[in-house]
C-alpha cells in the first residue's frame, strides 16, 4: 500500500496491515564527559572517573531528543518500516 504511517486521531497505524503495533525508533543526543588526558568517562553527577550502570541508565534517560536527530517507524506485526524522518 503506502509508504507513510497513518495517523488517525493520534493513533498511528501501519499502512500495510492496519495494525496499531507500531514502534517509534528515535535517535537522541547524549552528552558524555571524558577526561581529556586519560580518555576515561567521567560521571557528570559525582565528577569521578567511574560510572555505574545505574548512572549510565540515568544519563541515557536524560538524553535530549528536541531539535536533533531522526526517527522511523516499524510495524511489529508485519515488519513494515517507514522512511527515515529528520528535523
């Protein structure tokens, strides 16, 4: 059928099968801090040279997707993928 997602009253549908099982895949800007001499990552919360998995998850969740990046849609039912959208 079509190549573009169908948006009916805020509900995104697959243009091939009409399914609501749509995944939005987006790219966001993640800010990292590195020691200029050693190249090791620095924890932005404690300013130390170690970052736990919990801190990495918090930094990932705080990443900004406003104004930067691209996104696409994929149907989990039939496997259809949209084109890549950019800002």
